[in-house]
């Protein structure tokens, strides 16, 4: 019990120490906020600029979640198709890999040219970044099925759809959720990158990344930090949320969620 | 006419190893036939061929009536769906056969009751002991009211005490309905206790070296009788000759 408390408290103490050192550094050297704002100043900015920042946060989160859902659905469908046919897998999987290894910042300008709707641009970028870990994890899951159960289904004359729905999909669920957990953070990164890239075209993007650029141009460094803090907090929240989802779904039967 | 006739069955693995060579065996309706042999002799392969999961290269497997009857299957592992509760695991064959929920739950509950797991319908496999999981597996094999039970060393991974108990229960379940059982084991004692007939297999490539009928008293604890010990000795002796040959 004491160990668990210490394990939880340790990173918190480190964080507080760093913030205190930062605050002291700024105050002792009398640094102006446009060089380095103190944490207290950033917190004050978060509060005073909350109206603007929260609207931007909502924009970025909307992109992130839409991309996560799109990535989850498309990669699930693709993984199922791959499981049904080796030929489809062999034909398409290399392209999924290519899409994954090509940096999104390099693809995004092209997407900007061919996709008009600014929200769609964000969605496409973030989806491309997010979908691969779900795809590869789900593929792995769909292939890690208990061979004894495969035999059992075959013996009972199960149809293709029955095998998929009653055996393959439940077997792949833990892998799918693990992929989703990685993809959650990546979708946020994708959304932020897309905002950065498209900010030059003033495409109506008003997400947090766009706020950072805008504040940078005005030397409003405290607001840059405030927006950054919100992005980081969102990433943590998304990860925590998906971890909780995985725990709720798997806790009764899967080893990965075994407690005590 | 025999329920199942196996004639001249031969099977070679893709790696070139001959698993079975000239297996001749008949399974009569209502009997409890054990396939006994040293490990690696191909008894599980033979059972898989009977199940239709392994394709023999030579010989034939013929069921009375021309097609495979309803079979219930138990593997060495319980092979349960870890995400599904006991009732859904037991009802699986009925679900795959397209029965509606009410009908399959009713049958599943009855099967669960028969293996002594009433009250655990909603538990998932992880919450059960090894012996209980095996009972779930047996309930799943019984749920479709099969004509034949095919069992592949179902209790081999369990501890001795659980195993003796499950042997008792299986014996009672099978004799209550006169279910035909084809049972693979590498335990002499288990085969004598359970079976009405024992087929002893040779080391690889597996063939049937001989069969023995087991004489058992109508009532009482068979294991405690001198008859039991004598027959265990006979089977052991046959097995010893087979291994030495």
C-alpha cells in the first residue's frame, strides 16, 4: 500500500520540483514573459484566455476523435478483409506500410491541394497517422486464435461469418484495444500536425496548433505555453480514457487486465 | 453393423513422418472404447482423422448410415472461449447449429447441471479451476445430445484426485445414456476403469496391436477389486510386449 502510494507520488513530486525550479529561475533572473513565462503566468493565461483556448481545444479534439473513429473503423474493416483472403492482404498491406512510413508533414501539403474542406484535410491527415497501429495490431489479433477453438468451430460446421463474429473478432479484441490506445495519441499528433501545415492557407482552422502559431507571431509566449499545456493534457486524457475502456471491456477475462 | 469402421488407415505428416499405418478398428454402438498407447504413437492423430480434422492418405473411415452422426468432442485442453460465460461456452454447438437463444440456453443449463456445475452458469473460464473447466468442456460435448463422444486425453493435464473424480463422473454419464465413447488415453488404469474395451496401439507408425474386453462388476467400487488389478496387469503386459517388439 505504501509502495503503491509512493509509486503514484514520485512522478508528481518530480513535476512539482521542476515547476518550482522553473518559477524560481524566472523570478530570480527577472525574465520577461516573452522570453520565458513562469508557470504561474502560464496558469494565469490559461484562465484569462480560456474562452479562446477552449474553443480551439474543442476544434482540435473534434478532429482527433473523428480521426480516431475513422481510423478504428477503416482499419478494422481492412484487417477483417486481410484475414479473409491472403491475396487481398498481400496486395494491399505493402501500401498500408508505405502510408505509415511516409512522414505526414510531407503528405499533408498534397492533401491540402486536393481536398478543399479544411475539416476534411485535418481528418485525412490525422486518420493516416492513427490507423496503422490499429491495423497491424488487429491483424495480429485475428491471427492469434486458439487453434483448438478453430478446430472446435470447424467440427461443429461453423460458417465463415460465425467464425468471424464468434471467434476471430473476440480473440482480436485485446489487440484491437491495444492498437486503439496507441492510435489515440497519434490521432492527436496528426490533428496538430495538420493544423500546423494548413495554417498557412488560413483554411478556417482555429485549433490549438493554429493558436500556437498565431500567438508566436504576436510574441504572446505565455499563450503558446498555455495552448501546449492543453495539448499535452488532452493527450494524457485520451490515453487514460482508452486505458479505462480497455480495462472495462477486458477485466473479466484477459490476462493483460488481471489485477492482484 | 458397427457404428464406425476404420479399415487400413494410413496417414503421413507433411514432414514425411508416418503417423498411422494400416489401422483397422471397429467401434460398436453403446461401447466405451479406449485407444491406449505410448505417447507419439498416433492415437490423437487417429482420433483427429475420425473427427474429420486430419485427412488420411490411405484406407477409409466409414460410419454406419454413411455420414458422421452427431459427435461431441473433448480435447486435452478445455478449449473454452475465455471471453464467454460457462453457459455461452456450453451452448456454442447449438448456436453454431442455428438454434434460438431460449432453446440453447435450456439445453445448456441441463448439460451444466449434468456435469455438476449448476450455479456457475455466468462465470468465465478464468474464474474456474482446471477440473471445472474440463467439466464445462464435457458439458459442451454433451449439449447436442451426441451419438458418439470423441475424447482426446481429456484429463491428462489434471491432478490425480480431480482426474479420478472426473473418471467416475464420465463413467456415470456415459453409462446412464448408453453413449458410445471413443476415448484416447495413455493411462492403463484409466482405460481399464472406464472402458468396456481397450485397443492397444503400437509405437509409431501406429497400428492396433490388439484389443481386450474389460470385465467389470455390475456394482461396487471397481477400482478396489482384484479383478481390476488383474486386468490392469494384463493390459500393462500387452503394452509391454508391444513396446518391446
